[in-house]
C-alpha cells in the first residue's frame, strides 16, 4: 500500500515489462481479480490477525497461476531481546526501537504457521527457517498442484 515502493519497482524493473506492482490494501487487491503468477509477501503477515491470514492463505491457494512465497519473522526470546539490543546499540530510529520488538512479538513460531496452513487446507508447501529470525514459506496454488 505504498506508492514509493511501486515507483522503486518500476525504476529497477524497467527491463522486465512482465513485472508490475499495484499500490492497494491487500483486501482491495485480492478482490480485484488480477491474474497473478506468484504472490510474494515480505514482512507483512505478522501485521495480520489469524482470521485474516486464513483468508489470505485461502486466496493464495486458489488464485495465483503458480503459488505464493511468504517471508516473515520468527518469534523467539532471542529474536525479541536481539531486536532490542540491535536497535539500541545500532542507533536505530525511534520507530525501529519501538516497532522491532513489537514485530517480533507478533511474529510466528513454525508450529503456528503449520497450524494455519492445515486450517487453510494447504498441504503442498515448503517451510524453512532463514537467517535473521525469519521463515520462508512457499506453496503451490491448487490449480498448479492439480496439473502435476
């Protein structure tokens, strides 16, 4: 929902006309019935409530031609206290010092993501941990999985 990000995308992807972006809330965008190959959410999912994530997963299961990728925050004590230390010692902005620890608290444990995927009836997925207290989730849409 940030036009500056879309401007950045257009500037840095001008050699790839097949790549485009839209500034919209996720609810407005999902209801627009745009044809999409792959949805990608980076550091976004932790801002949603579980019921909103289930709606998002349900959409991602049905509508993209290929699938989706989500990269977000893993919740742990180490990540929480690490975010406090890094934003304090690293002279982080007041926004980072405030929002960093809160984002970690709103992040996920691996079992929570698996439970949400189970509730959304998404079985064909890959879920991995990554550096920086992150997880990466990728999954195929139902239409892609059924073509195999």
